[in-house]
C-alpha cells in the first residue's frame, strides 16, 4: 500500500519560478488568441518555443536535475547552490560523477538530456524501438547516450529501472509508482510555472477561462496544472483531462477508484501513449474535480492539422487539448459560449 505522504503534492512554486527567472534562456511562453471551432475564441498557451527545447518538458527534468545536484552538494558541503553556482567549475566537476537515466516516449528525454548537459552531468535515455530515429539523433546531439530498449514505452521504463539498479545511476522518471515518487514531484513542480504564468496574465486582465483542457500521458502536466488552478486562481474553470482512447489510464483509474492501466493499441499521440498512470498525478486529479475526454487517432491528427493551419505547428500530442475542445463543441451547442484555454504542449519536431 502506498503511504499518503508519498502521494502528497505540495510544490514549492516560488522556488521553481525563481529558478527559471534566473535562467538566461527563460521567457514566459506566449498566450495566443485564436479562432477555434465554430468561431469560438480560444486562449492557446504556446509551449512550442519553450527555452529552445520546443516543449513544456523544458520546465521539468532540468529543474529536477538542478535540485538533485543542489541536494547532493549540500549534503557534502553544507552549501546551498544558487543558480549561478551551478555553472561554476567545482560544481560542474562534482556533477560530472552523476548519470541521469530515464525512459522516454518524447520530450521528457530531451529535458533530461538538456538538464544534464547544463550542469555537466551525463544522461542515458532508453527509447522503445518505435521512437523515430530522428528523435534519438536529437538526444545524441545533446550529449546523451541512447539505448534502444523494448518495443513499447512500458518496456523501456522497465529497462531504465533495471539500468539504474545495476549501474547506480539516478533514475529521473516523470511517472510515479509505489516506492518512487519524490523526484517526479520535482519534475511536476517545474510544470507548475506554466499555471503561474497564466494566473498572472488573467489576474492582470480580469478575464479568466471558463474551461481548461489538459492533455495527459502519465498525468504530470495535467495534475500540476489542476493543482495550481484549484490552489490560487481567482475564478475556477471546469477542468477537462484529455487522453488518447488507446491509453486512457487516468480515466480508467478514476472509474476504478485506484491506479489502473489504460489498455489499447499503440497511439499516434506518442507522447501521451502511456498505459500506466502516475500514482501522484492520479491522486491529485481525484481531488481537483476534473472530468475526462478520450480521443480517437483521427481527432488528434485533425486538431494538429487545424492548429498548424492557424500558425501553431504541433503534433497530435501537442494538440490533444484542442482536440478535446473540438469534440466538446461538436456535441454541445452551448459550449460555444465558453472561454476555453488549451495548452499547445510541443512543436512539430
């Protein structure tokens, strides 16, 4: 049985915001107004240019790696590291002894590679054989070692866990399971920055969304956003979690009342094709009053095509929240009165 403290998510958002504001590459991602289905005006949070990585994952693993190096340095020296100190030669020499390992279906691996490179550590990324070779090449260009492990994402996760047990490297997953929750909570803490950027914009304008569509794989982004929205947004929207029908593990968990697999074939929404939920994300979403939608493969691709035509080039995974909005508007004419927000979570590369 999982201890309640393992599931507890209480992010230090001020710390995450301060960390990123100290980074030269950081800028608040754009919030765009687009004309969506049936003329509905949609707010689209554009993560396609985030910190040169082109995805929201730039806010996750790099932040967790910085925290891990700081934690280890403090344990050895008693000194808390500032962001500036992370680039000093003595700290980089110290970080060079660390290897961070993960499995990836997409952008999390890029985040681990970028984060490791930034502090002078090493990264080893396990990819299923279905992940395109172009993505593997992007990882190696960032100095990461790439290992092909298994035919599907679940198998590459198992390989990454076995790797760290055998090698002593540090596992840096974005999913959580019994006995492994703390590091992924730091990844989620980084994602909370997106919600804080949005809150500042909406507080300034005084106009808030009525509906927020949150795509989910294991659920880290959706849970981080839902937590922050329920915590401190002045006006509370409906929250809709959107998953591929082929991997609706969070909806399955909600129906079962416990973390459960979402069974199905491989999905073209590869970044969201996760059959096992993060137990922390599931627990957060259960207390945040969310509803669920699931998408066909055709709906995901159609949404990506439509957003790309509107100047927001993305993938079916990046467009999944928008696809959920399209689905809801097609079924409910009253939905045309909403003020929806979607996150375009990644660019096309």
